[in-house]
C-alpha cells in the first residue's frame, strides 16, 4: 500500500514540476508574441492578453504549491529557542497553516461551484471562468496535502525531541 502512495505522490510531484515549467513557458511565449506584434505590426490581441493573465494565475499558484511541497517559503523562528520550543512551534505553525488552507479550499470549492452555477465566461475569450477558478481549488488541495505531510513529519520530530529531552 505504501508503494501505491509513493507512486501517486511521485506522479503528483511530476505533474507539479512540469506544470510550472509549461505555464511559465506558455505565458512567456504569449507575452513575447504580443510585444513583437505591437512593435513590428502595430497590432495587439486582447485575447492573448487575457490568456497570458489566466496562465499567470495558474503559474503563481503552482509555484506556491511547489514552494509548499519543498517547505521553502518564509519561515519564522518565533520566540522558541530550545529544541522543545522549536519543535512545538513547528507543529503549531504547520497546524495553523493547514487549517487556513482547509478554509481556503472550502471557499475555493464554493466559488468554483458558484462559477459553474452562474455559467461565468471570460469577457474576451469567452472561456468558462471555471478554467481559472478551478486553479484555487486544485492548488489549494495540493498545498493542503503538502502541508499535512509536513505537519505529520513535524509532529513525529516533536515527539522524538520531547522523548530525548525528557528529564
């Protein structure tokens, strides 16, 4: 069973890593075409601008997912200076982050469902806005997964720290 989860997690990491590359390349290519078209042909496409904006949103949130997975975001040392204090602070900070992300996922789900119900479409491209609104739900779920895994690891580390430093 553990190998199934390991394979699934490896697949998720593969998709995350490649999605961030694809979104950055696509956004850069669209913006480059826009700039060249403006400078050389004196022509601009609002559709390309909107597409680049939508891809940028996905790119930003996929970057947040990868940052969360790698635990490379802003860290706080806080008031904790002892090994026990640091371990406890790490668990509490991951717990608070996880709870925040759960709220974010719930709101994102509500917003995505609202977007579907109202049949919202983008102004220029006319694509369903769920294409963008799903970004918050999908990336929120992924950030929640990674934060939960970090919470489990931090909790295990805290238990070891408290066992080792018990008088």
